[in-house]
């Protein structure tokens, strides 16, 4: 396998693009086609492993010259300002005061493109192989922290992500226009396609251009129903042109089709929401900015997105369209976008607003939400929302059970080899996540961390990949208090980590409709028994009727269950709504005082 990868250090075969036109953009000096297909051969990913997306900074002192105009290609129709580069293009180094990311302080659009790498790693973080994405095909913006989310398709056949159709070491691409949606008030005067990349288990890479996200970045893409569903932001200009507004938010992209007019899915406005303080709808916000979405997932054929940044809109979790129905081109414009019942409805500019990012459903009634923190050093160590939030659905409303933070060391600076100590970052929360339901009733979630630091752009900070295991059926924060994140990968000098998902070909066993968990046992001197509880939870989408019994299997020899090894948890006539739980007492006799072990199983 490693010999094959060595021969394919860069993808070698570029098939004939599907074109309706070829556009040359002098500002970036690259031929831009509608769709590229990069062919590989043998399988290079093994099912059951993880893929971690990352980028490495490849610029040098010549990439930016001190004193050069920033943005470098501001048109006369835009408000350009008088920004001049304060630092050259060299990455921060020990012994040097130069820091390329300080240029963000004079150019709010500042960023530099860089190559994309996809690392295949074990679930414990051990590197297996690296797939270097050809930088002549698609790149990312190094300091754009919301980019390069990875999503595995529902059928497990492909991984998708977003990027730019240009080459490394170009300036301000992440705030450029797209060729088909040009905003003359955007101070970044160049035009660059955004694109969705799809990669299968053999390393076959297809890239489809889009004119969406003009003036800002595309962040995540998922393939389903024959379409790409994407999220991002738009508009870097001074106005709100209708075509620029329509290029943001949730978008639908057809694989292999030329980049035409963006197809926006829905258009959320805070005026849809009642202000809990006044009882009246919020007044309208700046057009388009309420749709500044970051995270995306598809579960049970339903699209969900998150918003967690910017001063406009509401930072929360949204459902796009009706349950079980994905939007199509014919109904995209009229698709409703609504806040999930129970999730926050306060405005993003409120001090109590949270910052949701990645989303992962363990089942229909359990949703894990990554919160990246607010990017403020003073708040990093005291946030009650940053980290991994666990939400459960009870009687149609989502409830926050607890926030997992142990082991993230929020707000505590860490060192990076060869990196200036003055810029040492600290973890602020989590961004992109993925997860797996385990056979023992637990789930394991992997997440990429966010950071705070004194860096000119915190998005360029070296960050981490962490994991944690949680008891799926648990809703008690006291029980979860002992769960801890483990660091399984740390970005090196000049490197950032972005997205994580499972490899193509990975399949997942369905979570049981009725999981059962057992509490710890306590000894009663009065009865001479060890006592605990068995709890079942309805993870299905409909009510369950009793009787429901649990069998005690694989019980330690010599230990017996009072009343027999079958315990009725939900009696006949009883009912459990989706998300509801029921419990029953279990008592065991242990004459030899041995370690008690058993496996509870719901009877068919």
C-alpha cells in the first residue's frame, strides 16, 4: 500500500473536464474549468479508519512584501482604504518579530491559499497514509478556520469538502468574488470559483465549480439525493446586491454541471422568530447575514445546519426543509429553514449567545453539537457552553443535558515545537466533529479544536484533534463528569487541522431502538443484596408500548438475580414516547462477594 501511495505522490491522471466554457482569471493565473476528474486506481482508504483534513503553509517572505497595498487588487468601485502590509509573507518563527498573519490587522480580508492534505489515521490517531490533494486542482485558505469540513456520504461511498479553484500562495482569495457573481463594492477585486470536491475509496477525485459564496467562503458539503448540499457565507462588499445575498447560506450544487447561477436553499430571517423579551418578531437584519452557516449534517434524509459566528442572526441549530425530505432544485427557493425546538433563539450579538459548529446525530433523539467558543481569550477558560454539547429530544423539544469539557484544557496555552512562545495558542472549544455508536451502549466522538491566542489571525493557530467516549443513554451531568477528552493528534509548526470523518467504505450498525443501561450497584446490609437500576430509552421515532423486559445475560458465576433473570422494565399498558426512558430495580445475591459483571439485553 505504501509503495502505491509513493507512486501517486500527486494525482497523475486528469481526465477530460466536462466543460461548457474555460475562463482565465489573470489575477490568479489559472485556467478554471467547470468540473475536473482526477483518476486513481487501487483502494487507498481502509474502512473503519478516520480521514483528517489539514493544510500546511507554503508561503515565504516573497509571498507578501512589507509596504505593499492590501488588498492587492482593490477595484476603483470599492472602498479600498490605505492598508499597507506590515509584515512579509514568512510564517512566525522563533527569533523573528515578523508574522504574516499580522497583516489581518490592516486587511480584514487577508488570507493566503495553501494545499490540502487528507491523512488516513486510526481511530486512536496513528497515521496510516496521506493523500495530498493536487494543489493545481483545488486549495484552501490557510487561516480560514471554518473551511475543510469533511462529510462521509450516507451510503459510505464518498467524502466531500470545499475549496477554491486556484493555486497556493495567492492573497485574499477567501474574500474574492466568484466569476458569475461579481460585487463591484468588494475590495478584493479578483474572481475565483468555489468548488465541491468528492473523493472515493480509491482516491478518485472529482471537483465541481460553483459561483456560490461570492465574497466569502464555502465551508462544508455533503452529497445525497444526487446533489451536493453546501453551507457558507457571502458578501464582502458595502451593499446587499440580490445576487450576492442569494449566493450565501445553504446551497444546492449539481455534481458535474457547469457553474451557473447559485441555487440557494431557503432564506432564513430573524424576523421569523419571536423575541422572548418583547413577544414580538425580531426586526430584520442585514440581508443574507442571518444565513451565515458553518456546520452541516444529513441525518434520516433531513438536512441540518448551524450558525455560530458573526454579529448578525441567531447562533443556533437549524433544520432545512421537512423531516425526511431533502430539497431539490425545483423546491429549493421555498424550502423553510427553522430553528430546532428547544435550541437558543437569542441574537448572536447577545453576550449569552453560544457558538455552535459541528453536528453529529447518535440517533433520532440524541444530537451532539460542537461549540467553538467566542474567540475571546478572557472567556476561553470560563465558558460553560464551549466544548461538546449533548442534546436529547423529549416530547418534541430538544434539551441540553450537559457540556463535555474535561481534558480540553480550555484557555490553557500549550507549546508547539519551533513556534514562538508569545503566540502559544489555547483551546477555545470544538469545530468539526464526527462520531460512532459503539456496541456497548457508548458513543465515541472525534473533534477538531478551536483556539485563542495573540496571533494576528487565530485561524492560523496550530490546533488539535481530540476524542471522547460518552454513555449514549445518559442524561445526568454528574455521571458524565468523569468522561475526559484525549488528544490524539496535534498540528505541527506551519500546520492547521480542519475536518474529520470516517473513510469511504465504512458502515455503521444502527443504534438499537431500545438501548438499555445499568447503573452502578450498591450493597444493602439490611437485605444482603447488591442493588441498582436498569434503564431503557425509546430511540425510535414512534411510541413503544409495554410490556418490555430485559434479560440479564453473561452474569458472573455464583451470582443470582432476585426474582429471576428477566426483569420487566415497562409493564403492559405502559407507553414510552420517543426519547422517553423507563427504569426498574435489579437486586443480586453475591454470596462470595466476587466482582459482578453482566450484560442486560432487551428481549425481542
